[in-house]
């Protein structure tokens, strides 16, 4: 009589240590205690062209923009509350402030050139200025709505990458097709995402929450 072989035992799921670590660091930023900068935001609104000049002088960068752009010429910045920011955080604040008004500010060209460009959010050239970041740096970028990035996101074992891509795509920025999620094949277990840092960070968090949920379910 034929003896039936025992069913294979599934290997225990490894603890997703990287996922636990990223969530523990969520929203934390490493800031240097350097010189404070007083933003030129007084009782009246500040024109963006004047803000460009201020940031250029304080951060020692060259800012390029199209002075014929009616959208930039007409926009102003208004704020109530503390008007002081660390000098090392000035460009990050500037990027996020621009995105609030449907503008994108991004480094342009080699880093040692110190050149930035500002354009409309819907400008197709925005896709040319994505900065590549590591997925482990995303917790610090959780609130960075003005930083346009590309990142490779690793996935938990056993997930269908095409389904993950479809799920993440629902949360991507739809303006001018700026949010993009691409998978490769089922063997790579990664997806490549291009979008604003806050969006990509949220995608990374959703994947990490999923990995932790699957692991903790397997331990019960």
C-alpha cells in the first residue's frame, strides 16, 4: 500500500524588523541646531517673487522661474504665528509652502551648482526633477508635501505586486499624472513610486502596516 508523504510545513514568517523600525520613526526629523531665520511675513501678504529673493539670499541658491508666468506673479504668501525657521530647514519649508499654492520648487542640475527651479504643479517638466530617495528615509519625509521623489518600495513576501500597484495607485497624485506606481514582475517583490514625498511615505507606511499585520496574524 502506498504511503502518503506528509504535507510540507510552511516556513515561519520572519519578523518584519524594517517595518517596525520605520513606523517607530514615523514623522521624526533630525534637525541641526543652527542659526534661525526670520521669515519676511508681516501683516501684509508677501509676493512670491519677493519670497524667491529672500530664500535665494538666505540659502545661497539661485532660483529660476518664468517671470511671465501669471500664476507666479499673482500668488502671495500669508501666515499667522511664529515666523522663525531653522536655516537648515528653510529650503524644505520653501518647497512645502510652494506646493500649498500649486507650485513646485525643486533642485535643478548638479548639487554643487546650487540651482533651484519653480514651476506650476501642472507643468509637465515637473516629472523631470524627481529626487531619488531611499525607502528607509521616508519616515522623516512624512510631512514633506513639496518634495517630488522617486523611490523603490520593497513588499512583504507572497504579495501579488500587480494588486499592490493597483491599490497604491488609488492614493497617487492625479494632477498632470505626477503620481506613478510601476511594478516589474512577480519575482522582484518591489514597486517603483514617483510622487510627492508625503504621498510616497504614506504608501510605505501602508505596506509596513500590512507586513506587521500579516506577521502578527501568523503568530497567533
